[in-house]
C-alpha cells in the first residue's frame, strides 16, 4: 500500500509538472503571437537603456489624452508634430567612432563617423521622415568672429572614410553644409532621403561629420552626441480609421445582455514592465453577454444576426445564438525599448474595446 501510495504521488507530481510545462509552452506561444502583432520578434530585454528624449515624452502624453475635436477625423497613422504619415517613431543613438588620421589636418576641429543601426525596421516599413540632431554640452557665444565662422559638414560616408583614410571631394557626397558663428546647444537636419537608402543594409555606410575652423576650434570639444529620430509607417496597422474613445470608464451594471465589461491590463502583471516605459497598463475591456430574442437596436446587430436569432428561437438545438463581439475598437500609444535599446513610440490600432454587438 505504501508503494502504491508513493507511486500515485509520483504520478500526480509528474502530471502536475506536465500541466505546468504544457501551460508554459502555451503561454510562450501566446506571448509570441502578441509580440508579433506588436511588430516585435522577441520580448525586448533592455541592457543599457538610454533616457527617453523629452520630445517623445511630450508626444506620448499628447496621444494619451483626449485629442482635440479637429483631430477626430484624422487618419490614425499621422504624426501631427512633423505633418507626415507614420505610426512608429524611433530614436536611434549614434554608434559611430571618432576618425583619427595618421596625418591630421590642422583646420579640422572634429571628424567623426555617424552610424545608425536600422536592423530593427521591418522590411515593409516606409520611412517618412528622419531628423538628425547634433548636441553640444552647452551654448557658447564667442566661438568665432563673423569673418572666421566655423564650418559644419555632413558627408555620405565612403569606404575610404570608414577606414580613416584621406577622403577627397570626389569620393564622398556632401549632404549638409552650414556656417555658424555661435556654437548652439544643438543642430537639427533633415536626412529623410539618406535614411530611406539606409533601409538596405549594404548601403548603410553612415555619415562623416566634420567641424572645421582652424585655430578657432575652441568649444568644439564640448561635442556631446548625435541621434536620429525616424518616423516610419507600418501599413498593416493603418487599415481604417476608427473614432477614438471619449472616456476610459466602462459601466459594469449587473446584466446578462451583451455589452463591454471592464478589464484593466497591467504590463507588470504580464512581466513586461522592464521594457515598456509607458503606460503602466491600459483599460482594454472585453465583450460579454447574451444576444436574446428579439434583438434590441442598441445591440449593434447585423441583419444576419437578427435572422439568426429568429431561427435560434425556432430551432435552439440546431442553430446557435449570435455571439457578443467587439464592433468598435480604439487605439493606444506605447512608449518602449526595442531589442537594440532604441526608444520607440508606436501607435497601435484595435487595442481598446469601446462597443460590443451581436454578430
């Protein structure tokens, strides 16, 4: 009897382990499907995440609030701040290195390769805007005299420049050239056309940044960093425009009739708090309830559902009732780190159930 009891315990433990393993596999599978729908191949695990740029915080908070009435009819995949189509906004840090030549040219204050890793962009994404920001630690107002300005130049990199070799004018393409007397805290340049080319990995050689001024290089050593803000459009998320929700509250009065029920999803509860920056969760809601005969007008029923209900009332065993399903959904925006520790602000359609109906 003791042996039998022990054997039953072993079988019970093995059965429980099997359930946990199978359940874990199903959870992993479901998580993979959700991540895929969010445009991610795997769950991000930030290693050295950078701070969130102020502009992205500002854009996120604007989208989190109720939009002005003038924007109610605007297509969901539109970035108002830059007036371009898009539903994904990324900030890529510069991964390039300073160029140290064996024969440094005396008139150069700074020479640096700029490189932005575009591997996180999906193949079908369309780049609609790219904005380069070059930042210095502080403003300086006495850097150069009007007769001797500093010169900032951006070149499309050549293989010679990447190896630190001498680059002549004919071997590289000038993209931006700007003279300045005052060293501003930051400079911003539109590099949309160059960024479109960089979506092809073999053509992404980056840029070469040069600041020249001879003896007037004072202040260029306050160079801090560069980053590239890229707006892109993933067409799969822009199928159709939906009216935005006007409130986060969904009534939950006791009733068996089909309608939205309150459901708050916490990203901490699903183990995503390490890579999702904001929000901490959102009110997703769900549909639940019966579709009784006769169907009322406020149940958002189709003609098919009405007829199906009639037939069900005549033949309950042979014909099922219509189902209570979402009929109007609205989007949310999520600020997160991707697999390369880039900060991403992305707009997602069909995330919140606003209305339910019998279908």
